[in-house]
C-alpha cells in the first residue's frame, strides 16, 4: 500500500474532505488547507515529508498556476498536481511549463487522481533518493572526509579550499597512491560545478594511439573503424571538471592540442574541420617533475606553465606518518564491514610496525595491506602483527631517505612483491598500484623486473 504525506489545498471543504478520505484509504497521510496562505505555511513546515501538493487552481487568495513557483520553492523535491473545475488548454500548458506534474479537471476523477498521485509520489521518492545519494557522494568526496591531522596534509587542504571556488587550473603533484584523485574530487565538490560531471582520465591507462581520440572524439570516417561520430571525454566533462591523472604521459602532439583547450576552451575533433567549444575546469596530476621534464624536452614548457597556475603538493604517507594509525583503523573497519566480520582494532605492535614502514605505495598500499589483513584475521580479536605481509614481520623494515636511489629501490621492491602476490597478473598489479598498464610496463623495464 502506498505511504507518504500529501498536502491538499482546496477552498471547497466537502470536496477537500472527500478527496482526503479517498487518499487516506490508499495509505497516505493527508494535510489539508483551505487557502494558499495556510497551504504554503503547512508546506514550509512539512517540506521534508510532503511528496505531492494537490492544489485547486482557483483559491480565495491566489491562482494555482501562479502559485506553482512558490510551491516548488517551498518544497523543491515535492511534485505538484493542479486541480480545476474548468480546465483550459492555455492554463494546462502554462502549468506544465512551470513544472506541474499534472493538471486534472475535477469531476468523476477519483480513480484517475489515485493513479496520478501515486505516479507523482513515486517520482518524488526517486528524487529524494537521488538527492540523498548525491549528498552522500559529496560528503565522501569532501575535504572534511579526508582522514588525517598531519601538518603536511592540512597545508595541502588549506590551499585546495582556497582555489576550489575558482575556475583556475590546478596541478596536483605527489607520489603515486598519495590521494591526488581524492583531492581532485574534493576540489570539484567544493566548486560551483559540483552538480555537473566530474570526469577522471588516467592518461597512462590508454594506448598512446587511442588517447587522443578518447579525449577529443572524432567524426565518422576520420580513420578506419570510425563508423559513427564519437563524443570525446572533453565534451562529456563540459560544464564540470576534467581530471587528467598522470598528465606527464601525454604525447607532445596531444599536449599541443590540449594547450588550445586551456587557452581557448576549444578543440578540433579528429576528422573535423570545425572547432568544438567546451566549458571545463581542469585539474591535472603527476608523480613526475614536470618542470624538469619540460627542461629536458619531454613536456611542453608552455603547457607546463599553463598547468602550474596553482600547484598543490599532495604529501606522501611517510610525510604524514602520524596519520597511519587513523587511516589503518578506518580501512580495517571498512573491510571488516564488507566482510561482515567484527574486528575491534589494531594490536599495539601492529600499529608500531605500520608506522615504522616506509610505504613506497603510500595510502593505496596501506589500504591493500589492511584489506589482506582483514581477510586473514580471526573475528573478535585485535589485528595481530602476524596477519601483515612478510616484510612487516622482521625488524628490518625500510625507512625512506632523501636518497632518490633508495626511493627507486623501495618502489621496485613493492612492485616485485605485488607481481609475486598476484602471480604476474599485470592488469591487477597496475590496478593495485593505481597506475596505467603502460606505466607499469615502463617501470618493469626500468627496474629490470620483466619476465
């Protein structure tokens, strides 16, 4: 049986009470008002509950069609059905244009009314569910949702909050797995574009010959296999935010096209002769030193200077070691809930081991370690050290130094361990590392880890 609250506004007392009885028999709670003034007051007081407003068109203190914007303003997630004894086509058209769900003529219409009200109520319920989901997503991707109190993280958050309301391009620098995409999502949610798309593109995840067509789209016949027009990711992101992760992987010719996007908000699709206009806010991320890459000819200097309008350094986990217990506790409870297993917390020696570790894979590696440990650990007990990977068992846990060769060795060791744990499944290893498959192949070759 349908449930929910309705608001019925009609100055004809007998008809109002009759309609209320019909709707109450269907399972609804019906609030009643004899005029627009009291109807709007009731709506304002019960905006969170009212699913549908049923309003007479001719009220003592207003016309229902003219009152529509006020009903919508008082309860944006409610639907409005207008009732009239003498319906006219112009009024009906105007009502629908102003956002009415339906426009019904009074008479022998009780059954029609019940059907229309249920359809309107179902639409209102759906709108509430969508709004709640959007609210949860916004909370999950907000700066407030970031876990940690370390000064390095707070500095990055402070800068990000300041630039978020603007349309300025932002470059996020930091090691792989540090949480750059989380920062990009938070920037989007804190901007005026949050109701528009957030499109994330990992530039290393596409073969280089496909990335250009994915970004810019193409016209039918642009190349063999282009059987129809294709909208690119730039167009998909128009009005919102485009996040380009690992932007250092862009080919030089694609960089030149992207420079025009930043300067003119225009680009030309493959096989097209006309420019396509977009309205995007760009957030880019890299784990490379793009300034050095530009100096050595591997990245366009003009694009680098356009990207680095506002640079934010996202700290490595080692730079925020004090946050490791907070993050580990959060991930443990997250995976315990997914596994339907009670894991009350971390044993003291487990916390000590986690804090002493180098974390070359940063937050992403910590998450992977806690997922594995949550699977292995028995329910009802503190997470013991024995359920962490082997490298945590010995006392000789690596500690990061400023020596770049040490960093490279740690990254190589981490990749080698994942390759072993995942039986050489490269796509899965790349996913765990949060990098593209082409980047993984490059690193395997660079570190001599190719099979």
